[in-house]
């Protein structure tokens, strides 16, 4: 049996005051005391990157990701980082992930995976060529009740799937937030940094991933309407898609960043010929199962409940009544890539849960590109390029 140790984690991005995702990922990495923050290229400014690494107590700080991968790659295997977490704007995901894979380092990357499908497909090729773990941070798939929904669907509790409804409304871009000095808004509405779709790439992909992750289906054709409500904004802030699924069922994917009052009110409903499973972030510790002529079943989050299958049990941390939320969900994605690495190292650890990987990330980009083309063609039915 291989010797167990803390895994060493690198991070690119996440060190600036305007970067929201760096801090949650750092907390998630440390949550189970099974990994440590080791190497960081945390800001685009070289001096700022070194200062951020010192301030955040990274063992090794680097001025940029190129230097980090070169230096880490030259270290003995027992000293180098085991994987890297990428928390930069969308346009830099591809070159950073590519450099990591070419150095032999596993990757956990924020979504969307890249800004073009071609870039995503190249990462799929590289991940397969190197046989390295690659997780894409569709964070809500790490919530235990979403994982349980996936298992119930695979146990045929809802039967043959007829329809999936997925949604994700926000309201923070209802006005011209990008004109108020909010950096998170500025790059998200810039096509050169965010990609061809603003709302779709940012949160529409989350809604679509529920269809892939929970229902196990993919869109094969889409009919889309992308709209920009804020005057002068260069990318969509509202995203509505009707999809034909791989089993000939249908799906609706609705995302909006101009829904005033919404606070990440995302969720899904998987509708089959035997029942429906339903989840919403507003009540993320519960999962509802509806069957014809039967009382509604409500599953509640809690490590002591016997209805969680063995595949999910290693991801539960607290007894019932204690909330597990966003940070725990991110920690579960980190747990999955850590378990994958440990198994590769010969350690006897639980089977990792199949959280979204590089193929799911590329499938999300294929979905977005098809939706953009459909919307540009007045909502015409448009084929989605298969990735698997």
C-alpha cells in the first residue's frame, strides 16, 4: 500500500481583491485536512503574484504560471504539486490547463472550460493522451442532494426520462454593473475574455450540466434565444434554450442575470414516466421525489441517514440539521480529484464519484456554441456537436 500524505495543490489566479473564487477554493482544498496549498501564481502582475503568495501562506510563490509549471516540473515527484486549481477569467483557462497537462500535472479548472469548443477539444485530447485527472468545477454537482438525485435517476426511480427543466436566474447584472468598477462584471461582459456568450457561458452551462450530470443525457439539437437587455452590453444577459435530448426527450434551459431579486436560485426537475425528482438551491438540503398516486418523498441531508448509497457516503461530513453548502460542494469536487490521484498512486481509497470532467466541460462549450449559432439564426434548430 502506498504511503498516505497530504496532497500538494497549486493555484493559478485567485489572489486579487476582486477574485471571488480563489478564497472558496482555498477553503475547500483545506476542508478535509488531506491537502495543502503549496504553489501559487495568484495574480497577473508578477510582483503582485509573489506578494499574494506570501500573504496567503503558500509554500512556493511564483510570478506567473509559466514559471510555476517549469519549476514544479523540475522538482522530484515527491515534492512537486499533485494538481493545480485554475480560478482565472475564461480566456486564460485553455493556455494554463494546457501547460499543466503538458507538465504532467492534473487539473481542476473553473467553468466554462474554455472560450471556444476547439480549445476544449484540444484539452480533451491532451487529458486522454496524458491520462491525467481533470475536473471541471461545476460546483453545484458537488452538493450531496444533487449527487443523490443522480443516483435515484440511475436506479430508475423516475423511469424513462421524458423531460428535464433546468434553471439559473440571477439579478446582479440587471443594470450596467460593469460601469460601476465591478471587475467581476467587466470581464464577464467582454467577449474577448468571457467568450461568445455571457449569461450562457457563466451560468447557462451550470443549468445544462444538471441535464448531463443528473439525467445522464445530452442535447443533440437546440433552439435558442439569447438576449441583451442592458443597453450597450456586448454579450447576452438572458439565455433561453429548448433542447432535443439524446433519448429524444426534451429539455428547457433558462438562465438570466437580469432577474431582480434572484439569488442563485438554480435548480432542476427531471421528469420520467414513473416519477419526478426535483431540487432547488433555495432548499439545497432537500430532494423531492414524486410518484403517481404516492405521497411525496423528501430526502434530507445528513451523514447518519441510511438512504445515501456508498458512492456518496465519503462526501458527507455533518449530521442532519447542520447545513452543508457552497464550500462543502467545492470541497467535494476537490475530494474527487484527490481520490483519483490517490488511486493512481496506489492508495486504497473509496471510488471517486463521477463529477464533471474535461469531456463534460467540452460538452458545455459545444452546447453554448450551438445556442449562439441558433440565436444568431432567429432561433433555428441547430445541431450540437457531440463530444463523447
